[in-house]
């Protein structure tokens, strides 16, 4: 499946898009982080997502489904948005 990264996450991974595998959002993100360790601390706080990190699966916030246990398949697209501050 394709994972799209936005903002500072893009810089930490060195690219805007990556291919990975997994059957849940958590597996897919964990697989991605094995190749990009800087992402692990940016995305996860222990086993949970960091506050304000949004993960979308095919345009839908995974927190509104089953969170990190949301099922995904090879044809899905995951988008990860870092916290954004401003005023």
C-alpha cells in the first residue's frame, strides 16, 4: 500500500511517498518505521499515536474507525499529517 507523508514527516522519511505492507494501520506504520527510525518518534508515543497526528485511510480518519487496528489492504492509501500549529 502507499503511505503519503506531509509536513515535517516528509523530511524525516526523505520522500513524500513510500510503499509498505500490513493488514492494519499499526502494522503498516510499524513496517514503515523500520526503515525510517526518525518517523517512529514523530508518529508514535510508545504504542499509541502522538497527540494531534492524524492518520487517514482512503480519506477517512482512522480514529473514527478502529484506530490503529483499522484494517487495510494493498490497494489502500494511508496519509499521515503531523501536528500543525499556527495562529
